[in-house]
C-alpha cells in the first residue's frame, strides 16, 4: 500500500512539473518577440541559455579581442538563418550549437529581431578607401578584387563600405578581424556550409593566408552603416 501511495505521489509530482513547464512555455509564447528577444539577449533563459551580451557585448557590439562578432545591426533574416544553421549543425560551432539547439524557432526569431533593431557601433571609418593603393592589399581586394584570378571585389556582394546587402550578404564592416579570418578559413577548408549560391568556398579558396589577414584587417577598421543588411 505504501508503495502504491509513493507511486501516486511520484506521478503527481511529475504531472505538476509537466503542467508547470507547459504554463511557462505558454507564457513565453505570449511574450512579444521584441521583449522576448531583449530578455534572452540581456538575461538569458531559465533553461540554461546564457545572455548573448555575456559574449557579444551589452549592446551587441561584439568583443574584438576575443573574436566574438558584433550582432547589432545584422539583418534579421540573415541572423535567423545563421541561428538555424548553428542549431542543425550545418554551421559548426562548439560554442553556438548547443545554445541554438536549446532555442525554439520563435526564440531564435525574437533574438534576431532584437539585435537587428540595434544601431551598429560607431567610431571607425564608414567608407571604402576612395583610391586604394596596390600596396594596401586589403583595400584593393575589398574594392577591386583580383580579376586575373577570377576573384571579385568584396563590395560587389557585400556593398560599399562592407555595409551588407539584403538578407543574404551580411555586413562585414566593424566585425573583428579574427572573426572574419576564422570564417574565411572555415570556407576555404570546407568546414562551413557554402551558403547561398555557394559563392564563399570558391572566393575563399582563391585567397592566400596573407590575403585573408589583409581583408579581415581592412573590414575591421570600417564603420558599419546604420541600416546594414535590413
């Protein structure tokens, strides 16, 4: 008899926990996306997702010294797609994958909406070098490319100043050099999915290590445009 009551008590406890979780989920679903996104970004969640700000900065400005990219001002559709890619493993990341997998599609969309609404950081150049010298390798590749090798200029897809174009081509301006370097090497080494039109593996494959370092340094010095990739 005692074991029966113990079993009933255990079942009741489990039922209560499940109901409580259901209520919490319903409450989360009822929160406006902007509020939900801001909460996740600045406080994290009770299920173990840390605040995005802990790595990407209080205002989504990124942490260049640590290689964490800026999130503020990224296009909403692009951001949502990247979180989904982290979650399904098509964009490998030992840091981001577990957190993205824990997020519902609604939470990912809310976070993307929140960060896309924030202004990008200020304080760096906001235009391309008007007449890049051939000795300025990063500026030359960014604005003119290397056509004898079939390598287009970065601006042809990512826009003037690296401001980003539409939902497919993200802003490069103001991203940490180490982050840009890591992504280009990932495409070059086949460790990141090709992405729309499979452009980046081909582009990255034509860049030497010196090219990658130069382009990354160039865009790390560019100030983001306020409406980049929206």
